[in-house]
C-alpha cells in the first residue's frame, strides 16, 4: 500500500511534462522517476533535475553566482554550440574583436564559428570603415582586421612621436632609404632619409607644426593594407591652429615591422558649399 | 482585422470566426507542451511571426500553435511583450525591467534566444544577445569555457597555433 501515494505523485509528474512523454514511458524505477525527465523539459526541470545536475557537473559549479553550472547536453555540445548557425552569427555580431578572439580560443567548434569571415567583415566595417566592401582580402577578413588594427596603431604612434618631439624615435620610425619623401604643410618637399630627418629636427627645435606642447586630433582615419605596403589617410586637427590638415602616410613592411616611407600634409580647403549662382 | 463600431459591436473583415474577444482582442497561443496562453493581439504582434500569421489570416479558431516553444519560456516571452506594449515610453522603467528579465541562468537565456528567433521578436533578441555578449566581455578564455560549459578539445600543437593566431588582439 506504500506504493499508492508514490503512484499518484508519479502520475502528476508525468502529466505535467507532456513533452517528455518518451522519457515518462521508459520503465522507471521508483527512485529514479524524477531524474528521468529531460533537462529541456521546462517547468519540471528545476525541480526534477537540480539534484542530478548537481551530482553530474564538476565544472565551476561552486563559483557560479546563481545556479549549478550547465550540464552539456547528451550530444556533448555546450549550449553555445547548440545554437543554429543563423543565431550564432547574429549573436557574434554583438562582440568586440577581443571577445571574438577569446571565444575562438575555447574549442574547435567555437573556433570555426568565431572565425567566420562574415562576422569579421561586419566587425571591420563597424570598427574601421564602410569602405572596401567589395574587396576580398587574400587571407580572409579576420587577418585583414588584424593587419588594419596594427597599421592604425603604427599610424597613431607617428603622431605620438610628433607630440613628444622626439628625434630619436622619429629616426627609428622612418625607413633609411634614398626614396623616402616628406612633404609638410608648408609645401616643402624633402627627399631621402637624411633630408627628411633634418626637416623633423628643425620642426622639433622650432616648435612649429608640432613639437612639444602641441596636441592633435585625428579624424576619419582610413587605412588600406596590402601584404607589404599600406597607406593611411586622415584629417589632422591641430590644437590652437585654425585650419585642419589632410595627411597621407605610406608605410612599407620590412624586417617584420612597418616603416614610414612617405608623409604628405596639406591644408584643408574650407568645404563650404558654393552656390552655382552665388 | 477586427474593428469596434460606436455601439461596441464588432465588425470582422472577411466573415471569419476568429478567436477574438470583443473587448480586448485576445489571441490564444499554445506552447509545445500544450499549455494555453491568452494574450492581447497587440502584445502577440511584437512577434513578427505571429503578426504575419494574423495579417495573412492564418490564425484559426483555436489559436496559434507554437511547437518550438515550451511553456515556461513562452510565459517569459509573453511577459516581456506585455511589459513592452504596456508602457513603451517609460524608458527608465523598461530598462530596469529588462535588466531583471535577463538576470537568469545562461541555459534559460539561450532558450529565450531560440524562442525570440523563432517568434522573430527583434527587441528581445537584441536584449538577450547583448546580455550574452556582455557576459563574454573581459573574460579570459577559461572563464568563457566555464560560463557556457564549453569543453576544450584542442591538441597542444593547436593551442600554440591558436595563441599565435590571436596574439594581435591582446597587445
């Protein structure tokens, strides 16, 4: 007669979880009836499987804020991997580049998902520019994103050197070759490494067009990166000076690093609209 | 679409008998496990899937069957939709509601993402995906594995290769 109340409880549980019909019809032993319910059975899951989940999972359960660590599904895939591709792609679009890289390092399935070319193309357009939408980078968009980030950093370094007015740093930054050129905003052209370095020395000594104490803001920085050549266009707003400048910098990749080989600055023309009739 | 005339009587286009309550224009939804949910049509229309079904006249006398959504998740989605159509302009209230709404374990969050995708509720999808993204940000690789129960299956050679491949992002 002890079995009767247990039978009623078992019946109520079974009715409650219609979607788990297959499981409910398995020949259950009285003790294990509740844990036979699949983890995806919504309303009964917390009651029924909490016990089994705690027992099964060893991964970080104690460190979790709320509930026990999620048990991998029967197929062995984590919940991330169980998402269908279209959802994964959508979810990935919310990540920044560092998070995306971290995710790709977790396991081989996530590596395939997080290295998706489309995801990196979208991230490139979000972080850098909407230009270059029709090009096909030879090593894929993730590599292109990485190369672009590297060049943007190198380019920013150029302006840091100008802010500091450091000639040694500038000498290290340029390629020591006879074809390098520098055209500054005054319109003067310097050809060859030595001439270019002399021009920077003059500028730093006289505190013009840079030198210590002057600050800049770079706007609309656009980079194009090929395997061993890259160029960057930008607008330079100099503090305290009226006219912003256009600047073009060209870099070459030699001996495992980027060198500047060309710099050209010019005064920006005021883009006020001109009336045809005015 | 049903319309209410001045004296309160209902005019239904097309002469169809749909499961529409005269006063509040309700619609019945059935979860995968057969539970019934009565929601206003306005709230249900936040789901583009259901919205298109209503527009195209595909909703029969019974209501809408959703074989891909279980009852507890459907209840949560309905709660979200109800809240968002009730007072769409109270930004602060909605923000704190949303924050509480996604404060669930990741397993549930992923179930909601799947349901929001199936039902095509864009705002809910955005909210949940952003929550998942935020939980990944500034976590180490090992912490991300723990968070989602991802099992590392790389060989040591692959590990080294991957570290090199991603080095640039951590400089």
